[in-house]
């Protein structure tokens, strides 16, 4: 089993000008790795991260869009798997961090911690589907996963993390949205 | 009489689907995000699906449209969410967060299934329709009733204003647009 922050550190080594959509615990761990204007945190409603990512992917087919979604969030928007597969954006990489927990809401378990998201994504019609449980394997494969023609899906099986501090005022600061739009126009 | 039950020959007041589509195009909308709605199915969604000027994204649940439209707006791409009022009600939390609190230009065209087009939505015999405008008012979302051809002129300025000032807008379709 991996740790989310370790996975993100491995991922970050391969990213340059991609847009990263993340929420809740994933956003906290991602932001801890450093500020970047092309981070997209203002999702507004749990589960919509993947839909925002689809909009970005359709709007900017020249840029890679990386969605870091929690398992609880995906469960709130399972239909997005079918929508994304049908829209078939080649530039979308959808990474689901599965720890079986609504971590930001008190670490209660999701209804079925054994749910197989990769199987769902495969059945929905994603172009490439992966599953990672070992950090060494993810580190070795990350560059390949990020370069594949999408939509690409991967489940990252991780442990529950230690309690995080959720600074939502910072994550959802309107200045981040202004900076993101400016960065997208400039890139 | 319910809009969803009106036969083409029964309704003497016209709302041309082609006029609405022309107004949507004139507004610079490129993406249509939709879950089918019987009020707008024949007059809007079918011709839009055949029109190469639009990119139609069929979604599974209406709140997906709010996220997709927001992502597109960051890329300076315009989108119209074409849904039924039931889907609007189901999407209220997404609209609250994305469109209202984050002030994103989310443009919604909402079919009032079961509405009596001879009266106002607030006086609709159907509870679900009756609450739509009060809900929009409570959320601070501007809205316009598109009930007959003369109302089509409201569409383009409403969408332009939503994108210029970055706020949501709801265009309420009060009767079935014609297929011509």
C-alpha cells in the first residue's frame, strides 16, 4: 500500500505545464509540494472535480489535464466515468486516490471499501486503465501513464493519511482562480 | 394544459426552435451540455445534435454540466447547459458552489416540464415548476422566461451579460419549441 503524499511526489517529478485539478485531502497534499498557477482547486461541490477536469480537457485539447480525485468524490459522480469515456478527451488523466475513507469528513469509511473503480472505468470505456498499489511500480510507470492518449484512468491504492489541516480559505482563495485563468491564457 | 402534453397543432402561440438555436449561436456558445428533456427534445436538442456548429456533450447527470461549463469557461469557451427543471433542482448544490459562490458564467436553459404555458411559472399548477423562480431568486441567479417568439430576443443579451460579468443565468423554456 502506498501513501498519497509519496504518490504525488512521484507524480510531480513528471509534470511541467499540466493543469492539476484536486480537492480536499488530495488538494492539501498536492499543494504541500509547492505553489503553481495551473492548480485548480475551486471545484465547488464534492464529486465535480472530474467534471471540471473534463471541461478543461475539452476547452484546451493542447494541454494535459490531471485530475486527482478521492474515492468518496468519485462515488458522488460515478456517471462522470461514462461521460468522460464518451467525450474521449485524449489529454485527460484521471487518477483516483482510493483509501476507502471520507477523510475530510471525519475519516468514515465509504460504503464499500473494496469497490473496484478501475473495473468501472474499463467498463465505461476509458482508453487506458491502470491500478497501482506499490510505490516503486507507480514511480516506474508514472511517465508512461501520463503520456498515454486518454482518457487515462488509474486507481492509486493508498493508506489513510495522518489527520490533515484543511485550510479551505487558502485553497478556495479567489486569487487562485484569477491566477489560473491568466496562466491558461498565457500558456 | 401541460407543455409536455401539448401536441403541435394544439398550441397556437409559437416558439420556434430554430430562432432559439440562432440566438444560442449568436451568443458565441460552442458547447451544449445536456441531459435530454422532453420539452426541448424535438425543437432544440435534436437539431443541435445534428448541427456541426455545436459540440454536444451528453452527460449522465445534470450537475456534471456545471463542472464542465466551469472548466470550459477557464479556457474562454462558452457553454450552454440544456436540462429539465428537475435536473436543475438536482444540481442546486453545484450551482450554489460553482456558479454563485465562485461567480462562474454558468448559462442554463431549463425546460419547464408540466408547465401550463398560458400562465406564469409562479402560478403553475405543478409544484415543481412553481418553485423554480423563487429558488432562483433565493440563490440570486438572474432568470428569463422564454415562452414565445418575442422572448427569444432575451437570450443573447442574457448570455453575453453572464460571461461579461461572470455570473450564472437561467433561461426558462415555458413551452415546447417547434421543430421548425
